[in-house]
């Protein structure tokens, strides 16, 4: 592939929008963007990005980045009639920044190779503020030569960019990271109400946990928000649950026992059944607060 002069970017959500903007701000290339939301398109075209009217416009770019909510939407964008796949050429590189199923990633790679094009799976890790700052972690799977070609663009949106190996390795690495985080959040949701049930002061308990060996990113991020009755900031619980589903599929298909993960999954499921899916992951604490008859909040 020759010089990259135009970048296509599909998906301008909480993470995708800031990444697309950093692609444009930190380089000379035109960035053509597409999103189903006309409001998001307007927001980002007013900041210097070029709006696409269809996937055909995006496919005129040399490299196509996607940052979409889940596996189903990625497949729809790629393979629906009039989608990206129909317009791919052998010189294209498709980079998926979304967090999707490992099995879906492998199938996408196979189909894109049939067109002679190249594919990288490169999920990102970090909160929305880090996307704005261009401070994300990026874990990439695929051909290493293609990775090196795209590396300068990754560096515009991330500060910890790591080549993980063959295609699918990026998604597997992201999954491992997310599962450890998700298990920690489930632990916070279960143990903090226990502390209150046994008579401990919530604020003091959080102070000790977050300055002691019990601290984690989960406790540092969620425990203060729980004290403030804030269940809005952060990734929605129902969206995060897809990681638990992906791990369960891998566990079942390979006969790998994951007892701690399974226990955490039950907490997620109980919270979803109680209607907390639109709230952040810290909302799992409602399950145990109800069971224990307490409310872990700042007085």
C-alpha cells in the first residue's frame, strides 16, 4: 500500500469521536467519518472532520477504522448490503477498535482476506477522558508488518500501543483485562455492603480500602461514586456484560473451568434482572444492599 492520504472512521460514540478527532488533529490526512447519529456527525464535522453520507464514501479512504458497540453492529456495518465489505479493495486496511467476540474477529479476518484486503483487531482500553487526551492503551492482533504501517495512527490516540501477535490476540488481551476488572467490580459490590452490615462506617471503610492492599482500579473508581449515589459515570452494565458472555463461550468450548469468573457473572446477571443495566457497573451493589438490608452511602 502506498502513502496513506485519507482515513475513514466509522462510529463516533464516547470513544470513537475523540479518537477520530485526534487522528485529524495530529496528522495531515483528511478524516472521513460516518455515524448513524446525525447529531454526532454534525458535532464532529464542525470540528474539522469530513462527513460521509454512506459506507461508499468511507471506503474511498486508504484505511478504515471502526469503533462500534458490539459484534452484531460491527458485522452489520461490514456485511450488510451496501456495507463496507462490498466496497473493499485489495489495497484497503480495516482496523477494528471495537471490543467484540474473539470468534467474530476470526471470521471477519477470513472474509476480509478473501477480498485481498488486510485486517487488524485493535481494541482500546481507557475511560472517555483518556480517549479525549489520546492516552488510551491499544492491544493489536494481525500481521506485524501491517501493524507497523498503522502504528503512527495508533500513536495519535494511545500512549501504550502493544502488538500482541496473530489476529484475534488484541481481542483476547482486552478480554483478559476486562474480566479482571469486572471480577473486581463484582467483589466491591458484594463486600462493601457487608462492611456496613457489620457496623463499619462507609466513608472510613472506603478510605482504608483505597489506601490499603484491598484497593483496585475498581474500588478507586466506583467506591467514591457509590458513596455519592452516582451510578451514571462509566460504562453501562448491560454493555459490559458482553465480556462475561464471551468468556463463558470460551470456557464452554474449551472445557476450561473459571469458578471465580462464574461467581462474578451471577452478580452481573442478578443486577441486570433487577433492572440496573443502564447504570454503570457499580450499580451491582444494589443487589447486595437489598439482600443485606443496607445502603452504602455517605451520610
